[in-house]
C-alpha cells in the first residue's frame, strides 16, 4: 500500500510522525482546527493561523502556501510569501502556486521542519533498478548518464490513450461465443454496443451502451464508464477498487444511480450504471440560463435528501480493512456532492433526481483514478464543501453531504455559490475563511422561513448544523 509520511526533523510538534495511507488534505498552522497544529506561542509567532495546505494522494503530495507573512520554504526556497506591505485581506485575493514534493524533500514553517518520506513499492524498486542498469550500460558505451530519482516513477498518460479504442480492444478479447479469453471481469461488458459518448472528465469517459439484439430501447441502455488511471497501479489496488465499488451496489434506491457491474482489466477500470437520459442538474442549470425555478429546485433537493438518508444509513455487511480483516459498517458518504453528479431521469413522465458516483471517490483514489494531486482538482470541488473538508478531506461524516446538498440548492436558485469566490482568490482559502452569504441577499423573493432553514443548513463553524439528511428535510417540510 502506498503511503506518505511527514517526519518532524525540527520543531516543537507532536507527534513526530504523520502518516497518510489514503486520500487526504490537511492544513498546517496555529489555528485549533488545523489538521497539523503548531503551538500558538511566541516561538511560533511567525506561523499563520492557516499557513499552508497539503494535498495528499499517496504516493503523491503537493504543498501550497496560503499567503503567509513569512512564507513557506521548500528545500530552502521560499514559496508563497505575501509582500511585507500586503495586509491579510489583500493576501486572501492572491493566488499561490502549488509544488509537488518528492521523497526526501523538506519544507519549513518558522522553526519547524518536516521531511517527506515516500517508500518505494517492490515493483517501483525493481523498475528503478532496471532503469539504473540500462543507464549504466549506456554510460559504458559512452552515452551521457542521466541521474535517476524518484521522479522517474512511470506514469500512465491517460490523455494519450483513446478510451474508446481501449474499450474496443477489451471487447476484442472476447471470443465468438462470448467467452472471456483472459479475465472474468470482461464478461460485464460482453453483449454491449457503444452508442455514443455522453461526457468526458479528468478521470475518464462515459459512453451510452446498449445490449446487443435488444428490442427494449430504454431498459437495455446503460452508462458505461471507462476510467484510465493517471498513476501506475498494481493488482492490490485493482482488488481494492473492486471491493470499494461492490459496496455501492447495495445502494438500491430510486434517488441513487444504480451501479450494476464493476470490472478491471489491463489497467483499465470500467463499470455500468443507470443511464439518465435527462442529463445532470449542472446541465439543466446551464440550459435554464443559470438558475432554476424555486419549485423545481426544492423538488430536486427533497429527492436528493431522500437518497442521502438511505445511503447514510444502509447496512454494509462486509468491509475488508487495509490489514485484511473484515468488519461491518453503516452507511456510505459521497464526499463530492454537486450539481454535476446529480443526474435526472423521468419515471412515468415525472422528473426524478438520482445521485451519481455515490461512494466511488475512495475507490477512485485507491486505484489511482483521481490523477495528480492538483489542489482544487483531485481533492474535489471546494465550492460545495464545508470547511471541515478543507481542514481534512478524510472528514467523511454524513453531514458533509447534507451541507453539500444545501450548497447545491443555493446554486440552483441563485446561480451563485454560498461563499463569494473570485478568480483572483484561492478557492480553498476562501472556503476556509469566508462566511456564507445569506441566500436572500441574492434573491429576496425566496420566502424568509425557507431562507432561514437553508442558511442554517450552511452553517459549518464551529460545526455543521444538520447532522442528517432527514433532520434537514423535516425542517424544510415545515416551511414549504
């Protein structure tokens, strides 16, 4: 299993080791809610309350300074410091770049120094050894020798691979009788024809697929998602991906997109789900000119809350832990709910909302499907995140989804985000420090009683107000 460890080599920080084995973000600073908290004393007075952000997806890690007065140092080089004459408000409107960190790199905040430790897997070590042998041989022959570092770790460039070519190649591995020649997982895509591309994102492509020789033009259609990892994966990651996605098959609810089959073959991950012919809420918002009628937004919100309540309370009979032990659990958390993954379909002519990609974000992470840890991209969408997730992306309690549902409703009816974001400001720092704008500030026609509930649902400091979807829905039902 890939992991990233931060070792405190200098400074009064406890503990001395911080190990991350899964997708995480964390803020380092003096504030009480920082994931790695530095002492709030005179010796650390040069450290900002929210000093810098780490975006971690083992074995990758990057860092960005939040515009601190004294800056952050990476291997002795200062990054992100705001000008000495710039006040904090001005600093909040500056954009600071992120820096990829490698094994052995050190970063410094004040007098505290952290070293990044990223152990090689056995496969990586063998490839590194082979690369060194090749280069050594070339050097003997008079070729220029190039130093080998961890940056030589092979990556899978998904942008250079056509997903349709890839899936057709996999389909070609089936024999004339529909039997799998190599891998039983290929059976899930046997018998389908690719109709057209539905959408493309940073992690893959979605196609409309239809069962061959079927007369049912509606129920025979599925969405076939093809995911190409951007980092090299191994069989263990493949198995973990399958385990994680199998849990999503338990979510059998009318307001959740159903996952039918999941497979992995030849470094390609794929799964079939409900096909939602009416597109996403994000597409509907765009089609309607930037916002939706209040009655329609409320209808979608209520259905989303029904789906959330089911997912958050469903019994998960078997979960395989990292150490191989098995346990049971209750509920799955989405962690990235937004208009783009709320799909729409029609049941008996009535519009129905369905939450897509439920519980799959962790599966994507372990399989390398979240790509490079570019802050603001692979960590999710900060516009629909409560500040708790900026502090710690692993904060995966049901209330983060409830908060995101309220933020999505806010976007549907106002065309704006709950916080005031600017192209000139860091969205993650904005989420961390900027208060929510009351919804009636953008639309005074919204009934005051409804606005009070929505504003309450968006409270996330010191904690998120509504802990469950049912609690939020009950309060909404009293005012609509």
